[in-house]
């Protein structure tokens, strides 16, 4: 064999080995482009809803605990002396020998005067009153009352707790005394400031969590409340329930309030300087009242009441009956926006000075719409806000945005949906875990920002769910959730059940990854091959964070395919279930595949490389021809180039020899 033939044979051998090797690599995977919903399997923890009776005020045959609260406000010492008469009904299937109560004020923030609750004594109700044993654990803001006999299920026990609460000064918390008399700005706020009964449940036994500075760490059963509030005569009072009686003696007013129906807790606020505006909503017959300082008149006058009435009407007509006769929106001092209590919400006076880009009207309206929504999701439908705080906050934050969308369509609140960018920003800039479904203490342990998951991510994921299911199914699910757990306690699995009942499908594929994974998906593309014989482009979209997830994400991702000169050849949404291989018919030779997340209508929740790049793309596309075994355009080009080099070299070599 001469040298020339040897050279050609060697070249052909190289071509063959190359084609064989690369042809084996680019075998397309199977195709899957739609998510198949699983069969309907709600895990049916359904209660028998009492909505129809309870919403009409009919509680016949249902037992609740009953608490009579008698309070005396001492203006000079900023203290409240109180008696809590407890008539405790054991609605749990266990015997009790002692009962726990939260005594929160010592956990609250203050400027110079700490909050405190002195328990003076616990006595029997019957005369002559006998002392009962009790223990106070001030470090965890808890007291236990020792019962004189075993309290069996469905039985009742009664006693009176006498206490003296010192309201913290300043601070940002639930109870405080704030402002000054010299400029007509002093307000007393009595909230979470009496011995509050703990809840016994199947998950935790007694829920005796201490006061937490993160979230709204409260959890209460429904009970009848009756309030007697004794204040200086000139004071104006906002309190839980309807004012039944007002008598004045020795310069003091004795006010009797009662909400008539069970509530989760009670509160009052008093100031000499409140202005009051009220409106009874026709058809609903609820007296909505706003209490604010005269310094805020230019912002609050008429506007706050209009907002409260609009929000109230929307929620009442959408989700279900409010059923009480009063609702108060009361100004308070806090650094946060506001705080919800049954029948009464507090709104920060700092709205007066708000300088954000949307303006203070927007800020005040947002807070009122938010806190009002808590009457439906926290107050009437109850949530353990230590273990599931994200649940009512997430729903309420979404509902607040929906309120804005209904009353201010020109604000385009859902488009662009601000939460989408915030969620991406969090995962890029902080890179912290962001699992939603965890308790407030678990958030601290796992390094998760509770405010982010409760107020940004949970509502954003709910909006994604609305985009997935459609508005009607979404609203109907929230309505069913509200009505099914009216006057009861609900958790995340209950919410999932309601969505599954309405849609008739299992939604595990949605709720598990979006609520239980600590990180967002981040997509990459691999194995992109275009077949000249069939015009089929095959590639795999995979989640490079898959190893971090407990559950695989499934979501619709916009896929674009471009040919030369950035000409858009193909654009379609595809379900990407973790790792998904797509095979797409394209007419022309493709040179770029792109996953473009920039259109908010697609609502892709994803971790992106940085805040300004909201797409992923690749030009790494192999070209093959399945008619010719081992054909690959790149390999052919490479091999022909190699062949050309060898031929040129050979020719030159031959010439030199000559
Ligand atoms: Zn809230």
C-alpha cells in the first residue's frame, strides 16, 4: 500500500469513528410536554360547615367558653387594672387539671417603660371567694391556673383572674401608650394585654408559645366576650363589639361592649383626641367607624371610611357574611402598617408622613384594605399564626391586591405583578432558603425571612395558582375555604382540600413544590439536536436546582426558537416537570433556543442569573441527518476540515520531495 492510499484510509477511519461516537451521544430522549393532572384525592379533613346557622347568629346547641373582662384605665400610670372572669368550656377530648394563659406584655418592645402584667390573684367565682393556685413564668409570658378538680371533656370550670397591666411606652407592639397631651396625640392601646387563654390542639397539645417579635404570633379559639371599660369621661373609646351602655360617674365613663357572637379576642383603644366617623352599610347593617387623631384629619377624613366600607363590602359579598354589627378602623402608633383584631383593626399614624413613591393615600388605603381582609381570614376563619402565619397573611396580601384591582383597575396591580420580581430578587440577591410552609420559629432556625414568605412569596404563589386555575375557580375556592372553616381553625391542608374540591383535581403537584421547597427552580437546556431529515429539534429543559428540592416543580415555561438573524421561528408555552425533553417541528435550521420569562402574563417563578436578565438561552445545537447513520453537521465540517488539512499537507510534502 502506497503512502497516498494509507493517508486516505486513515482519514476515512477518523471520519467513521467520529461519526459513530458523536452519533451515539446525540440520541434524543423521550418527549413529554403537558402536565397530566392526577385524579382527585383530597385528604378530606372536612368539618361539617356551620356557615348557614352561624352566619345568621344561630349558635344553638354549640358550646363556647365565655370571658367577662372588666377594665379600669389609669391615665397617670398608663396601667389597666382588670378582672377576667373565666367560664372555660373543655371542647377537647382530654382531661385538664390546669389551664394556661398568655400574659404577653412583658415580651413587647418599649422605649423607657417595659410592658408587664402582674397577676394579683385567682379566685373562685362563688362567694365566699376561694384562692386558686397559679404559677407565672414571666420569661415565656405564661401563667397556669391549677384547677381544684379534674376538668373532663364537655365540662366547664369558672374562676376570676385579677391582674394589673402596665402598657409599654412607645414601642411598636400590640399594647402601648404613645403620644402626648400637649399636642393632642396621646393614645392608649390595650391589645393582647389581658390573660389570654391558650389553645389546645391535636398538633401541639397546649400552644404555649411565648410572645414573638416576628409575625403576629397569636392563636385563639372562639369564645363569648363581654367588656366593661372604665375610662376618664372625656376619652373616646373604640372597642370590640357594640356599645350597649354608657354611664358616667365621678368624672369617669363606664362603657359596656359586647360583640354578641363568639370572637377570638378583645381589644380597646382610648384617647381624648379621637375624631370619629361612622357609616352603616345598607343591606349589611354593619356600623363601620374610623377613629383618628385630628392631626391626621386631612388624610383620614372621609377617605379612610370610604376605603373601609369598600373593602368591607367586597369581602362580605365575595367570601361570606361578617355577621357582627360593628367594625372599627382605629389609628395607632406603630412602625408597621397595622394590626388585626376581631371587629377592630389598627392602622399606623405614620401614614401621615409616608413618602413612598405611590403616596400616602395609597399607603393608608393599602393598610386598611389589608387589615379589613383579616376579619375574614384570621378572625372568622381562624389560623394558628405561630405555626401557619404565612397562611392568613398570604391570602390577605393576595386579597388586598385583588381589592386594588377591583377598585383601581388603572393601577394594573396584577400586571406587572410586583411580587414576581420580588420573589426573583430574593432568590438572586439573598439566595436564602424560602420555604413557605414552616412555622415562625422554624423560619428563624432555617434562616428564612418570615416577612418575605408571608407577605411576598405566599401571595405571589397564590397569584400563580389563580393564573393556573382561572379567577372563578380561585375565588370559589377561597369562598369555600372561608365558609367551611367559619368560626373554626384551618391550616394549609384545609386550603388545599378546598381548591381540590372546586377544581375536581389533585393539586399536590402545585402545592407541595411551591409551598414546601426551599429554593426556586432554575432552568438550563441540554442535548439540543436538530435533525435535517425530519426538521425536528429535540432538547431537554432541566432544573439545575433539582437536587435542592423535596418536590419537583411543574410550570408552564415559554419556549422560543430562533433561526439566523434572530428570526423567531417558534414560540409556545410548555409544561416543564423537573427535567422535560421537548421535540419540536421547525421549518428552518435553528440557531438559538430561548426561555424568556419576561412576560408577566406567563408568571414564571424562577431563579434567574441576575436581576436584569430574565431569560435563559443556548446556541449549542447539534445538527444531524438521521437518513445518514452517524451524520452530524459539526462532525462533517470538522472531518472535512481535517481531510482538507491532510490533503494540503500531503501535496506540499510531495512537492518538497520532488
Ligand atoms: Zn396581615
